[in-house]
């Protein structure tokens, strides 16, 4: 078993912040502008005595902007590779159209 965990969700919900917290240092860039994380970032992590590898992914959206399809493809690769997917949402907002897009991708996976 590879114990691979992927963090996925729409842009700017805290995936990179959670990734950095799980690995215990700041590796992934955290910024208030969508599209900063584009590729998959892998790192070893240990949480409550369990060792695993975690993947930070860019935000999945259907906006018509540069790199959107490439970012989505990178997230879909992480979803296929992972043993466990953590769907990260903004708990202070209602479920959005982008959240539903991610949900549909996860259902198909």
C-alpha cells in the first residue's frame, strides 16, 4: 500500500495551507489569488502516528482562464493515483457551482 492522500477542491479553499500544516513546514505557496498552485506537489507526512504521502493540487474550476484545463488535469491525475482523496471546501461559504464540479469529478473517479 502506498498510503497516498490527495487534497482537492476549488481554488482558494485552503488546500495548500492544509498541505503545509500536514508536512510541518511551508513548502506550498499560500496566496489569496487563484491559480498559484498549478502542478501536483508531493511530500511525506506523519499525522497522529501514521505515515503517508500527501499531494497538494491546484483548484478545480470551469473558468475560461489560462492554465485552467492543465490544473484540472493535474488534479485528476492526483485523484487517480490516491488511496484517499480529501475534498477541501470553504466552511464559511455555501456549496458553490465549482464545489459541485469537483463533486462530479470525484463521483466519476
